[in-house]
C-alpha cells in the first residue's frame, strides 16, 4: 500500500453543530487518494464523539 497522494488537514474546536457536514463534504470529493488528518483541539462539546464515529466508517480519516 502506497502513501496517499495528498493530505487534507482540518483543525476542530467545539464544532459539534457543523463538523459532520464539513467532514462528509471532504469525503465526498471525486478525488479519493487522500488522507484526512483531523485534529481536535480539546473540544468540550460533542465534536470528538462525532469525529470518532466518522473515523470508524472511513479509513482515510486519521483522528488526533
């Protein structure tokens, strides 16, 4: 398995209201050879649990 062609990086802090839609938008792109690095910066809302659920469904997501 080779490394992905590009990396997409998304910092997140307390984005529970919008994060699922934002992540799904990136994942729906026609170009699929990418890794999606998502960095949660200590969110205190439900952002992290939403991100974990999305990461469980798509192996391109790397959650930090």
